[in-house]
C-alpha cells in the first residue's frame, strides 16, 4: 500500500487482468474511488493496452505473470473469461496479491476449494462477484429490516428479472450449451442467487429448477425458473428471461439495471441492433468493438455503465414477505407494506454498482472489516447455480452441502 499525501487513508493500487466487458464496467468505478489507484493492466489486445496507458497512465503487460509480480500492484481485479479464473487467481495469490474476482468464482466446486486454500495459505483476501446486485443498498436495507425481527419471520421471497441479455453480442463459448461456459447460469444467475441468499441469511437447503432455450439461433439456455428452500423454512422463487420481450425495468419506472433512465419506446431494440451489427461481421469482433474496454459502449436501451447513476441499481423486481410486512427494493429505496400501513423508506444513493466490491476490499485491507463475499460465499453461490443446472437436467430436487451464513 502507498500513502496518500493529501489524505491519511492509505492508497490501494489495483492491476486489472483483462480489458474486456467486465473491465469496461469496472474501471470508471475504480477510478472514482478516492483511495484507489489503477496502476497496471494486462490484455491480449494492444489497442486496448494503448488506450489504458493513455487514459490511466499505468503499466501495461502482455503477461499475467508480469502484472502479478509488479511491485506497483496491491490488488488484482480479475476480469478474464470464466475458465481462466482459477489459473489467474492462483497466479495473483502466489505473488501475495489480494483479489477482486468477477462471477462466477470458478466452474467447479473443486476449483473453488483450490482457490480458498491458496488464499488462506497466502494470508491474502478474496472478494467474489464484483458486479453483484446483492451489493445494492436497498437490498442491504431489506436484509437489515428482516434481521431486526420487527416484521416477524421471513416467509417468502419472489424475484424476477426479464431483459435482453441473450441479444448482446456474444462469443461462441458464451453461446455453448450445455455449460460450463455458455448459458446464463454463471453470467446472470449469480445476481439473483446472491441477493436472495443475502436476504435469507445464506443457508439454502435445496433447489429445484427448470430452464428454457427458446431461440434456435442462440443455442444457450436463456431462461430459468428456480425454487429454493432455506434451512429455516423460508422459500424463494426466482425467474429470469433474457429474450428481449417483457422487461422488468417497466416495474421500476423504466429506470435501468444500473440506475440510469431507459427509453420505454424501444421494444425489441436489442434483437434488431444485434442483427444489424452482425450482418457480415463475426459476433466476437462486434463484442470487442462495442462492449469491451475501448469500445463504443452499450447499446441505447441498456444502461451505459460509465454513466453516473441517478437512482439505485436493481435486478428486476423482488418482493420480500415477512409475517407482518412485505418489502420491495426500488430505485429510490424500499417500499414497506406493514400492518400499520404503506410507507417509502429512502436509502441514500451510494457508489456506482461496480464500486461496492472495491470498497469492500478496501475496508477489509485497510480497516480490517469482515468480507461479505469471500471465497466460501462465492463457492456457495456457485453451488446453487450448478444445482440449478443439475435439477433442470435430471428433473429433481437437489440438496446442497456447502452453504454458509451471511456475516453478522
């Protein structure tokens, strides 16, 4: 760590592994943190490295090992493809670096165990799922309200997200079916899994699910419906569809997922734009040119992640039912429907969604605060996602073994 001459708080220096779509979302939030400096990046694309050097002035590398060995890096943000998360985490940890990792933690529970063991052996910290909507302040407010017991026991959570993710430009691997890389289980599923586990105290007992792959030109699964039971008897239903028909942003007054306004009059735009963009072009090339760092940004109709949020980020619509009150996270805070009546609870706008994981890492390193999303939490979220795949394939209930409670 370095010392900031104008602030008694130390500076954490971040290196970024991979300048793709995840980095494009995360870099503005990293740059906005007053006590974080972006000091290095690695990527296979020289044009992305050149832009990074111009914009942030940090070191550029073509080798992961070189970046992880840099004396000018304290924390490594791993934003590389899913199948490289294990290898790159182990490389960073071997050099004594803390790690902020994109979802999913890995593609198997055994690989999660390897990562947890390496992190603990090295005495460094791991934060999993940088972009989780479980970080949204209204979700944390609801968690606080549920834990208080003021509204009785938690009984049920229902969560739905409908959007257009199947019609964003994708690489061939992202459209593989079945997983390990393709489908929505590892890209979108963790958002809902994380936020319902956070509200429900983490200990999932069992999972049942069915999935849908409804577009023969996009082979991967694009929809799911899941049913969870917690150990204490609370139950959860959650649904997801990425097929660009109904959009749950309508339930949030057309406030987008990242807390910026949407245009409600652009139905089906993602499908139309994808067809136009890929006419005569490779889809992977289109993705690199638009969604990756240095690209033109997300299509209009989705929140541009570099925009300053004016309202809270959200993941569709979630209804939390307790014995004496129901709660809904909104783009302004929480709506409470209690025995005494309905009221709106304002929750202050915090950081950009991408910034909460970096703040969590900063507080853990500098202020010794406990992590919410450490390796064991990430493994438990992955276990639920894998159980969803298994349940849908075998059409049966799957019991879980590796769940962990939320920290106090």
